C-alpha cells in the first residue's frame, strides 16, 4: 500500500508537537517584525510571536508565503524518508501565496505524485482536513480520491472569530481607517467569518459579552462534524470552550483548543476567541 504523507503550512496553527506526532509536515510561512525575519514555528514560537506582537511600540508584523524552493525542499525530505505520495493542504489561495508556492514546487517534481488542496480557509480548518485525510488513508482510499474528497469538503468549513478590536484588521489592510475608527467609537466587537476563501464581517455586536454569545450561536448553528476552538491569548478561553460544548451538545473530548500563531495572528490581534468548524452534510 502506498505511503501517503500530509503536508500543510504554518497558517494551520497546528502545534509543532501535535504535527510531529501525527506525521504531518509543516511548511513555515515567513513573518517579519521590522528588520527581523522569522520562519513561523521554526525561528519563532507562537508564545514568542505574541510577546513581540504585544510589546510596546512593536512594529506591525508582515507575513509572507514560503518560496517554492523551500516547499520543494520539504517535499524532497518527505520523499527521501520513504513517502510515495504527498497530499499538501494549504491556507486559502485568496488569503496567501502559500498554495501557489506549493503548486510551483509540485511542478518542479514532475515524476512525483503530489496533490495540492486549497482548504478555502485558514488556521485549524487546514488541520481538520489533514486529520480527515489521514482517516481516509487508514480506510485504504487512494491519494487522488482523498484529495478530491478534501477539496469537496472544504466547502463545509467555516471559521468564526470574535475580535477585540478592528485595529489589527486595519493595520493588515483588511478594512479602512475610517471603518476602524467608527467601530472603535461605537465599541463594536465584530465577528468575522472565513468561508470559501473570503473574510467577511458576519456581525457587529456592541459589547464583548454579546459578541462572544453571538459567535457561539454562529458556530453551533448547524450540526458539527469536527471543531477546533481558537484563540489569540484569550484568558477566558476555557470558559468559551465550555460554552461552545454546551451550546453544540458536543463531546468535550472532540473539542480541541489551539492558539492562533504568527501566520494568522497579526490580522486578528490579541484576546480573540472563535473556532474552525467542519459542518455535517
């Protein structure tokens, strides 16, 4: 039976230890603070990123995709370790150049079987597809069929996040300064949704408690197949997780918690809560 290995990128927010235990290779995206450039998860841990991000007068970080050559190097390493096939699952092509780098790296290895999958999302949405794919491998499905299933199921993925402030979306160029100023004036705690590769404002509650309650409503509005609760150093994340579990009628064992890291975090800012969800069909 062919040995199929999954590759993703650091925008997946997959903890390095979890990725290693699962046999998933992670392509590090690039994050830059002023003159300092790091590979996410390699030269800069998630904890170190948030320490820098929240430091007084810290420069706003910029993110970038890895080069095709760096992706190819990881593919080469995976094949050298005995893989027959790679399924490479990445952050939405509308949000990052990571998948383009993966496609170019694939073209540089024409004699190898590599399937590139656009998750149409970010953060743990990517990881959810990787874990699903591994279960399909265990069922004996061929790589091409697995990749097709994951591309199809990507349309059932959503990500909802309750933001503390609009400031980071403004700094990241997602909204205008005027929109951010109005939101601050009105004490808006917006909820963003990532669906089919697009980031949109799903609602604009006026207080933190209303925003979180509404976010939980959105997360649990449909029957959930898989879920990962997300946060950006939010002190009350366990309380939020418990409320999601209660509202969704979920088994606590099925609800993991992940900290959003250097590749997605700059656009959200600290103190956010939310989830990546795969809904049932």
